[in-house]
C-alpha cells in the first residue's frame, strides 16, 4: 500500500517540530505515489480530539491515537506495528532524533523491514519511495530502494521542513493496543526540558557561533556581547566540541548531529570547520570566520576570513557595531 505512517511526539499539548516535519514530508511524498499520510500519537487524556485532528494541518488524513506511555520507544513500536498490520502501510517515516532512531530500528526488526537512517531527501520513483542519505562525510549520496511490504525512513534531524496547509483536519481513530510484556518494563521517571531550549538558532538571521577556540565557557560572553550588539534576530550558536564540554547548551549545536541553519550571516569564532560542523551551516548566505590558524579548514568555505586572535577581534567588532549603530 502506498500509505505512509509517521509517529508524532508531543509534550505538554504541543507537537514536536521534527515530528511535524515528518508528517509534512510523509504527506507530500504519499500524495506523489497515490497514498495518504497517517500519524500515530501515544499518550493520555492530553491527546484530545481537537489536538489530534490538528495534525491535518500538516497533511495527515488520519491520526491513530493509542493510550500508553509517551516518550518511550517500545510501546510506540507495538502501536506502530499494530497500525501497520491493520492498515497495511507501505512506509514508516520518522523525523530523526534519538527516539525516532530507536523506534525506527525496533520497528525494522519487528517487521523484518528495510531501514535507512540519516535520510536527507525522499522522492517518488515508479510509484515507490526512494530515500537518499549522505555518506562518506557527506561527499556522496547513497540511494535506498525498498523491497517487501514495508520500508522505514528515518530522517536526519530537521531535514524535513514543516509545511502547514490551510484548513486540514484529520480523522481521529482510537487504537487498542496489547503491549508486549517487555514494552511495559520501563517507565518514564522524569521528562525534563532540553537544556537551552529557549535558544532559537534556526530562526535567526544572524548567528555568532563559538568553538573551542574560545578557550573556556566564560568566553562565550564575547559571542553573546557581539550578538546583542547586532540586536534584532540574532542568536549564539556552538560546535559540538564545546557543547560536549558543557560550555554551551546542546540546543545551540550546529552540524551533523546538531541543527542545520542558513542565516544571512554566520560568524564563526574559534571554529576549525570540521566537515560535521560544515554540513550544518554551509548554506548560510555569508560566512565570516575568525581563526588564529591561517590554514584552518573553515577558511576554505568562508566568504570573509580574519586570521587573528578572537579575544582581540570579537570585542573590537562588538564596539565597531555599537558605534555604527550609535548604541
Ligand atoms: C559522528 C560525528 C558527529 C559530529 N557532529 C558534529 C556536529 O554536529 N557539530 C560539530 O560542530 N561537530 C561535530 N562533530 C565534531 C567535529 O568533528 C569537530 O571535532 C568539532 O566540530 C570541532 O569543534 P571546534 O571547531 O569548536 O574545535 P576545534 O576543532 O578544536 O577547533 C578550534 C579552532 O579554534 C582556533 N583557535 C584556537 N584559539 C583561538 C583564538 N584565540 N583565536 C582564534 N581562533 C582560535 C583553532 O585554530 C582551531 O581551528 C562530530 C564528530 C563526529 C565523529
């Protein structure tokens, strides 16, 4: 069957953005192969008819609502397997993230289905879906075509754009699930907010990104001062090296395992330009890099390169922008 099933994570009455991207992508691709996109949600009384049917605004025609613990992989695998057995979906599509990987892999094992992870593009070909994923440090594209009844597609985080449609409302169908004994062994002890969840780097026009060259967590103040001098829609971003070191929140990480951004200006301070970082910011309109090493790889894909010590350059830049703005 050409129908696509997606899983939609929710928390405190709001759907996860990555999941909404999966619904949008699933709907667009399902239409190309003559199918529909369905969504599965799992939770308690918070999953009202109104909330569930609102997924129609992203292209879902039907929403399967199951009662069960939200945020754990095994119960979702049970629920998705049941929906697929009942409805005969041809594809299951996930927005990525750790939970998406876990559910997708578990579902692949359960249904003996082919799975492709870190997918950045899905297209229709001869009435079937084809998944593309970058390989070999993103220098090549690997193409997956699926055999059998079910193909599983797990996106790279934020790879699928959220597209809302006017006036969509999905049918809500309650699903009775008999959970496997192992699925009820784990329970959610605490569900916390992502560190730095308030940092909106994806929507920013200007990003001041800091890397290990900042030397220590406290020096992120140099990047923050510059960002506030720019004002407006400006935010601070970071490399994985520094978020792993605990210098800045994970929510600000750019790159392969972080966020993909395309601001008007990306100012990289003390960032070497590793391929895993580059893939998350290379589409920026203008890239300005400050690095003390003239041979740093970041200069190979920067529009403007400044060779020097960021400790001297960032404060001067901040002052220059303040002067220019008269603030
Ligand atoms: C599977 C995998 C996934 C990964 N995913 C990501 C990801 O999503 N995002 C990501 O960013 N990385 C990711 N990485 C890590 C990546 O390979 C690099 O290690 C990381 O990007 C390096 O971060 P950095 O540029 O801050 O540090 P470094 O590579 O240590 O670079 C620091 C730079 O600062 C410069 N510098 C030092 N002092 C100064 C100074 N005073 N003034 C100016 N310049 C100075 C140095 O010359 C150097 O170029 C991943 C790695 C793997 C294996």
